[in-house]
């Protein structure tokens, strides 16, 4: 019998584990040096984060390029300075002029027009007026403008600011959310392991990975354009994934200890099993993120690169830093693990074994109920409207929300997101375009064309609806596809509102290609790993249902305005980012659960035992990891930025559905119904598909456990 346990050549991860066990201080010192080096270099270079809003092939991008080339002054960022006075702004003219002079002297402000001399800058009833300031400064300089506006308000006069740069300056950085997420993760880990030291190891691994990636991104931002909102997203994904990956490896390490392995053997098996799952799942996340390049949007490409980098560094930390920490603190951790297990009233996994039997008896009912529930949650997607929320959805009392309301009351909601219509031609052609636009019922106001460059004329057009309203989307389509086509000359419709509409259209048009790429490649990888046809199909369908349900919840909350949240469109790039990340994370749990089932299937050739023991050995870990990720992701509901709120809640809901509902209920039920068919693969396909295993063969694992007597410490 012992001859059957002749150890195979250790895998690369097993050899890596052995090296870190022999030289843990070297591995830890290497990570400390990398972290310190990243901090030093990042602090020295500073960051150059900048939003890339390029959208090649769109009319709004064509207009932006035209203005950059022939009328750069007309393409500058602007800030709206809005004044409100119930008795009339004109009665406060001297005071308003003083405020405008103060704004004009502020850093970053290149000029301010006079609302009392600009046609249309005062509302008909005189209670609201606005001035436009050209702005080329930083976010910090925009924040200083907000302070000036707040100080100028009072004694009947209200001063508020609008514009994209002001909205960026008012959004929080997510510090409170990050702190809450880390604290919640620590509490869950302590409850799970019964040891503060053991609970801290996954957190330490995640902190190193996220920290290194963040400071490296500061350096990279000088070479590649990285967006200003990247930092909280990197933390959101990096910390959640980092704790998740480290927890899966540590849980397998603990399991091996409780089965009688010594510390070195337990680490070797943990790296060779859960470590492989982490590498595979992380690779799927990276591949899914790289699929975002198919959309051709500069902002998404930058985000996908950065998030892929944080996942890559997290993978490396999980299979190098964590084993080193286990070697350094292994004796104390082992003592706590065994003491905590001795206090348990039941054997590890016994509850999950009972749950598996419960699900087996009601497999078809579980499948029907869960499928019906997920389809119901996905139903709001039928009315999904992508876009970018306007300032009307900002927090009550913020300067941008106040400015939005005043402009809406004084001039109509369309003034908060006017369209730019530029004529490249003669003044007569520009006049004809103006006449055609002015006759539309959906246009609240159109300014007469004014010259901005040689043979370039601009009109600003305000629709009857707000920037994020469907009526504005329809107006852009009407102007481009019907009204201006009837006018001689070249007319282009652009501006930030039209650009947001173009962005959403690109997402909708190219999403099928992205989905096909990610789903197809993931199914191929699962076919290779599990030597099965039905398991990859099952995984793809369930992942799509999970993502659909989570996005349906987001649509219901944010688009319909539930729980006191102002209604507005779902941020245009949230669905594809959520899809890429959730699909990869779903593979994590799928591989971790099904690989243990396959391990038992290979060992026992019993599909029922494979499901029971696979769920018993992984159910607790999966639910704990999911609870941590839900806490981290859900904490971003506290952030001021609507984008991060949607992103965090979508991920939290998806993780709950995937880990709790899918993996612990639906997968066991489906595997019970499929039985032996779950592991079927045609012989011809089995011959041509390369052999790639996530879990080593059981004999090799047994050899790892017995390679050194358990009494050797």
C-alpha cells in the first residue's frame, strides 16, 4: 500500500512553499523591501492621475478634436457660478460683481464673463443668474472655489457652483468606507479562526498587495493615463480579492493541520491545492478585465489595466508572502487552531454534510425556486438605462446640487447639461442650423451662433429635460440623425452631455463581443481543468444569472430611486466592470468548490460522496470569504460618489448570490441531479484537450502529508 504513495515530483507551487518554509525571513524581507521601494518611488514621483474621456469614432470626439485643433479656447473646462436672490439678482449687482472679481483672481480660473452683460444669463423673473468661468486648474484649486462660494452666500444671496470639475472636488475619497471594510473583515476572521494572529495574516497579505500596487500606479500614471477615481476602485477590488485568496489558502492549511499534517506538509498541500485555485481564478479575473480592451474606451482600458495589476500582485502575495508568514508564526497559529477545533462541538464540516443531504432530497425544488428568484431579480434589466447621473442626484446641500436646482428653477433642467452644436462652414449655414433647432418642441433654448474660430460657429442648446433624462438622449439622436442633416454644411453635436450618451452607446454596442470573449474563454478553461462538458456550461449559466440579478438590483435601487436615493441612470461603465470582476470571482468559488468535488470523485468514483465531501470541506470557507467581501464591497455605500455606491453594492449583492445561494444551494442540487453525467467528456475531446489540473491527484496529496512525520515540529 505504501508503494502506491510514492511521491510524485513536487509542483512549482509546492517547491515555492518549501522554499518559503526554509527561508521565511528572506521572503518577508523581500516583500518589505518591495513595499518600501514602491512607497519611496511613488512618493518621489507623485501621481499624475487624469481622466481619459477619449471615444474614437464618435461624433462628440470628432467635435472635441476639431475644437482642440482650431478653437482650443472653446474646449476648456468651465465652472458655472450661479446666483440666487428672491428679490432679484439685479439688486445685488455690486455684491455679485465683487464675488466674480474674487473668483477671477483665484488660481486655475482663466476668465469670468459678466452675467449682467451676457444675453440670457438672467432668468426671466430675475431671481437667478449665472456666470461662466473658464477653468484649467487642479481638483484642489476647484475645492478652493467652493470655499469662496460658501463664504459669499448669506444675507439673502445664494452662491453655488456647477460643472464636472466641481463635482469631482466634492466627491469623497472613500476613507471611511475603507476603514469600515477592513474592520468588518477583521471581525469575521477572528470569529472564524478564534485567533487575532491567524485572522491578521490574510489582512496583512491584502494590505501589502494593495499598497504595493497603489504606489506603483502612481509611478505608472506618469506614463499611462490613469483615472482620478482609480484609488477607491483599486482598494475595493484589491482588498476584497486579497483577503479572499489568502483566506482560501489559509483555510486549506488549517484543514491539513487538523487532519494530522505537520506544518510544512500542510503548507505544501495548501499551496498545491488552494494555491492553484487562486492562480487559476486570478488569471480568469485578469483575462476578463483584459476583455474590456475590446470596448476601445480609454478610461475603461486604464481601469482594467490597474485592477488587473492589483489582482496579479495579490496572487503573488498569496503564494509567497502568506507562506512565509505561516512559517514564521506557524507554531503559535497551530496551537490556536487545534485549541479552537477542540472546543468545537462538532467535527469540521459536519453541518455542511447535513446541509448537503438536505439539499439532495429537495434538489429539483431548490433548482426551481432559485432559478425563479434570480430571474425575478434580473427583471429590472429589461428597462436598464445607462448614462451618467447629473448633479441633481448629488447629496442634498452640496454646492452642485444647489446650483442644479437653481438653474432648473430659473431656466429649465436642460441648462444643467447644454449641448454644443458647431458648424464648420459659413455664418448663413450656422444660422440655418439655429433656426432648425429653435423650432423643435424638445428644445427649451438655443443660442444664436457665435464665431469661435475661422469658419467655426457655435450654438448652445438646452433641451426640455435634464442631462440624464431620456428626452435629452432622444434630442441628440434627433439633431444628429434628422434635423441637422437637412441643413447645408457640416454640423457636429457634442459637449459633455452628448459625450456621455456616446459612451453609453459604445458600451451597449460592444458589450456582446466582450461577453462572448469572457464567457467563451472561461468555459474553455473549465473544460480543460475539470474534464467535463456540463460543468463549464452550468458555471457559465449560473454566473450570468448572478450578474444579471445583481445588476437588476442596482437598476431597481438607483434607476427607480429606492431607499431615498435620487433616481437616475446606471453609470455607463458599471455593468461591464461588474461583469468582468464578478465573472472572475465566481470562477474562484467555482474552482475551489468543484475541484474538491473532483478530488473526491477521482478518489471514490461516487458522485454523491463527491458533492457531500466537497461542500463539507469548502462551504464554511466560501461563506466566510463571501461575508468578508460583502462587508468590504458593501461599505462603499458610505461613499459620496454615486459610481462607487453602485459598484460596491453590485459586487456585494453578486458575491452574496454567488457564494451563498449558488455555491451552497444551487450547485449541490444541480450536481445531485446530473450525477455521473457531470463528469462526462467525449473521448475524442478528452484526447485533444491538454491536461491541466487545479488539484493534484489524491495520491500526491497523501504523499505530501506523510513525507515528514506529524510529530516533527
